[in-house]
C-alpha cells in the first residue's frame, strides 16, 4: 500500500482557526483564569486575615509566597513529565489537585497551616500553566500564534478581576474562607471538562509515534481535508524533529550550547517581570489603603491593573506576529518602567492615577504574559513543554521575590511613590535581557513565529 506523508505543523498552519481550536483556546483560557482568581484571592483576603488573626502585614509574606514557591516547583516538575507522558494528562491532574487543595485551604486556622495548604495549591497550578501554553501554541497556526497565546493569557487578567470583585462581595457576607472555596470548586469542574473535551497535542502524538488514526481523528475536528479520511495509508511527520536525533533529555536540551544563552535571558526577563507584577498584584490594595483610599475604592482601583492587561495582551500579540517579537516585548518593558516612574513621581488627582494604573497594567501584564509565546517559539517540540515550564518555574521565583519584597517595603514604611520608583529597576533589567538576545540571529528567531521553530544555530 502506498503511503502519503503529512507534516503536522504545516497542515495546522494551512488551516483556518476552526471552532475546535476555539474550544481548546477557551479551555486553556479557563485554566489561566483559575490562576488569576487564586492570585487575587490571597491579596484580597489579606486584610481579613490581619484583622481576624491579629497578625502584622509582614507576617503575611510567607502566605503570599507559599503558592508561588509551589508554582515554581510544580512547573519545573511538570515540563519534563509532559514532554514524556503528554500535555493533557499532566494538565488534567494538575488542575484537579489545584482545586482540591484550594478547598482544603479554606479550613486553615493559622498562618502555618494556611501557608502549607497554599504551597500544595501552588504545586497543582504550577504544573497546569506551562501545559496550557504548550497545547495552545501547538494547535495555533503560526501566523496567529503569538496573539492566540496572549489571548489565552487574558484569562489571567479576567480571573484576577473577577477574583477581586468576588472577594469584595463574598468576604463581608461569608468570610474570607468563601473566596478559597469558590476558587477550588471552579478548577474541579474544569478538570472534568478537560477530560471530556481537550485533545492531546497533535505534534506530541506524532513525535511519540502514536497511531495515525488517533492523530487523524483529532485533525478531522479541525479540517475536513480528504487526506485525513484514509489514515491507513497516511504517515504523519513532524518537521521539528532535529532535537530528537540528539538523544538528549528535554532538560539537557534547553541548557545545551545552541539554547543556553537564550534560555538564560528568557529566565531573567521573566523573573524580573513577575517580580513587578506580583508585588503590585499582592500589595496594591494595601498601598492604596495606606494612601488614604477606602477599602472599596482601593479594591476598585486595583481591579484596573489586571483589566489593562486584557487590552495589552491582544495588542502586543498582534504586533509580535508582525514584527520582531523579542524587540516588541523589550519595548513593552521599557514602557512599563516609564509608567511606574511617572506614578512614583507623584500623581495627586485620583482619576489620572486610575488611568495610569490601567496603563501600567496594560504594559506590565502584556510584557510578562508574552514571554510564554517567546519561549514556546524558541524551543523544539521535544522540549517545548520543559522549556516553557522551566521559564515559568524560574520566573515564579521572581513572583516570590516580588511578594516578599513588598512585605519588606511595607515593614520599612516606604511610601506609595517610593515603591513605584523602585519598580523601574527590574523593568529595565528585563528590557535589557531581551535586547541582549540580539546575539541570537534575530531573523531566525522571528521566523519561529511565522513558520516553525528554528534552532538558533541552524
């Protein structure tokens, strides 16, 4: 029987963005939204914990950081696991366990117990995020890959905003525990949806040489191409197999000579970006309250920060698909630095302060979330989940640093403006890290978005 070859990424790239791919996008969007809701939950239950347990603000540092540490460790472990057993299996399990531990966290009666449960919650979600990124990037056509991944990350801003608004209503009526319960039930329902509706990555199935009929069954939901009807004579291939011939583990590959420098710069930019993001996400309500805002106005003004990220993600993703993505993202970090410096210099009018908070959320959020699109394009299929996961894992240490640094700043009594002025430093560091990637052939790196993932030394 004569066989015909079909290159998997070229096939996906040649198709329109189908309703089935929209389902994948929505499911991954909801996974990211769960992260956003959880992040907001801790920030907004903080004042209640201070009042109910009689603790200082600095004592909340470990609670705010525990989940972030778990996120980092979960991501580091999940990447290699997903590159070995599949993206879907790891994603479903991680979302399930995230939901379980979030519900359990609501039963905590002390700082110590809440810190422990939050760490376990972070482990689950840390394993989910990189696989959502990887799945979305592998099912999105190259021509819209950056905007598709960034649109998925809008879920974080939506979840963050919903978390803040929900907390403002739930806490007065049902206590701070209700926020964690709602934040756990959602992922448990989502895990069931993922089992029923989410496919395994087609590229992963090709690399692992799974049956052609199984691969064709998924692709038929994307396209009615007649070539898919005769899977018995069809052989699926992946152009992105150069790494598979090197007999390296996915971890050793991302730190091997062709990728080492780019990996380090991606880690540095993501680390410093998350340091800014999580410091503001966790401590903005407290900063506004110290500046004389009421609890309600502090919550509403803080909610503008993640809302700005929705617009920024879509705009930056659109530009990245049409220009040099590395330089575009670096410029977003430069803009972030300029905005926090402006806020730090003193803005007395609350309307214009709200506008600047919205714009800062637009720049910071889009710069940070777009890093995942850069990483997904930078690494080959064999190590893509690991490359994305390890960047997210190392970057989460920046989130921990941001949350802890915010606690230190609060205990030092730094004023609103001084906190924002200091945030310009990590923003400039992130921009320099991405600009320094000019040592890697920019044309080939950009080509990864429009065609396929290209080794920096090919």
